[in-house]
């Protein structure tokens, strides 16, 4: 028998006997508005904002909401187990924290708090290349807990190679390579405030501590921080990359490699042909291409194309436990969660992130049970119907 995540609800009700109520809402769709009220406009705009007029972020929500669960009855859901095998790793539930950069704009404890929360709940933490804390410090805070590293594939191969070596040495098991951000998108909420944390040296910690990056600077970072920032801007990503370049990653990373930002089935096939282990069907939470397909609409076609060859993961738009159920039903092996945990961090530090993880998994556990499933592996397309758009 696995852990019954649903028991979190009894914990809340029992604590209520002493008059205590949860510090944050248990309906996680309310976190965005609370964050808007409590945090500064720059950081909130950066986290909540999307590309263009926000149409892709709305499409992500619509694609999930349009799909409705059809619960089944009398199926013995007394004992449940949410654990799954993903990319050769045993996870307690089909969920991981997505890579979210510059978390220090949300809370001074930043990635350390989020990573500790993930470790405390046994959920993988994916560290962004653009974190505000160097990867070695995050690793140290996590002990033996499961951690994945997200690569922004630097233009300078020596820097990319150095990042991979450091991540490996720091115990990151899965490499998540983000392909959808060869350049920053048109993001009006940031543009209107002229807010870009990287220009202030926030979110550059992995670069500024990197020997290969520093070798490209005329002066040490502290002597000329502006030059260091400009060096970062010129190299953090490389729009000239093409599919054959993936061989470089295979050569320098011996663990699982997952390509993040895949939406087209042909790209998923190309990932399989290139010897990758998985893909994350994702549109970066609607932050890159406005007017793009909702991620959950892209998911079934990718699963159909490569589900038997690759591990298909999903993100973009997950806000609740039933959203995770729907992603599983559409063929994802696990879901990544982005903004909800960033809001939890901003509102209540490590405890806020743990709250978000526990709410999501309690709600997923209950949704599974109340829909007739004792675990994630029996969920499939017949558990959903799609309402007409
Ligand atoms: C503030 C913010 C920063 C992000 N930074 C990164 C990043 O550094 N690397 C990356 O691959 N994805 C990044 N993402 C995208 C997330 O990994 C994920 O794809 C997205 O948040 C999922 O959508 P959701 O926010 O609707 O859950 C970021 C997202 C947000 C909201």
C-alpha cells in the first residue's frame, strides 16, 4: 500500500479542532490572485505573466477544463498507491516540480526553500539553469532527495559541458533540456515595467560561479558585474541549434535526457530518433508563443506518436489534482507543476511549497479514488470526455 495523500484532509480537519485553519487556500487556483495582492508588481508580473496577450496561458487552462472526468463506481479503491516508475526513478506520485528560474524574486529563501519542500514530500525538484542559487548549494540542501537539472543550452560548449559536469557531480539524475526558449518571448507585463531580473544579476548564479563562464570574462564578476551580465545575455541560449546537436548532450550526460517544450508529434519522433529518453509536452506555461496550441491539446498526438518509445511528461496549466488526473488520462506518465509552487513560495516560503504539493497530491488521490482508480496506471482516455470548444 502506498501513502494515502488524501489523509491530508483529515489532518486539516483535526487541526481545526484547535481552531487552526490552513494558512493558504486549499483551492490552488486562488493563489495567483493572493500573490498579486501581496507581492510587488515586478516579481508578480514576471511569474504570472505570459507571452503576448496571454492567449496561450488561457488555452492551457481551457484545454484541461474542456476535458471532463467520467467517474466509475464499485471498483475497490480502499487501498491506493500513487507511486510510479518514471525514467528509471521510483516516484511516490506522478508529479515533479517544474524548473522555475529566479525564485529569489518570490522569497529570500528561493530555490533552497522549494528544493527542501520537494525533498520533504519526496517529489523531484527540477532546478533551473537560471536559478538564483548555485546548483551545488541546492544539492547540498536536498541530501539524497531526487533532483533533476534543467539545461538552458549555452552557446559556449565549454559552459554547457561544465554545467553538465557540475550537475552530475551534484547528484542531479535526469537532464531536462528546454528547447522552447532560444530567446525570450514578447512578454508585455515585463516589458511595460521594463522588468528583467537577469539584468540585475538575479538568476545568474550558476553562470557567475562557473569556471568556464568566468574564463570568458576580462575581469572577475564582482569587479565588472555589468560585463558579466552582458556575457550571460549573449550566451544563455543558442537559437542556431538543430537536431543533430543533441549528440553533444548524449556524449556528455550518461543519465536520462528529456526534451522540454515539445508540442508537435514530428518533433517527438525526432527526439526518439536522436536517442532521447523522454519529452515534456509543454508550452512553457504560455510564456513563449502567444496564440499557440494549448499544451493538453498537444499531448494526445505526442503520446500517439512516441508513447511506446519515450517517457512523455506534461506541464503547462496544471493547477489542481484533477488537472493531473486529466494529464495522466491523456497519456502523460507524470505532470510538472510550475506557477502554483512559485506562488506558494512567494506567500509562505518552504511551508507554502509543501502546502501546494500536499494539496495537489491529496486532491489527485481523492480524484483517482472517487473516479474508480486505486493508482495512476489504470487511468486512460476512456476516463475523459471532451466537451466541444
Ligand atoms: C516564473 C517562471 C520561470 C520559469 N523559468 C523556467 C526556466 O528557467 N526553465 C524552464 O525550462 N522553464 C521555466 N519555466 C516554465 C516552467 O518550467 C513550466 O513549463 C511552466 O511553468 C508550466 O506551466 P504552469 O506555470 O502553468 O504550471 C518558468 C515558468 C515560470 C512561471
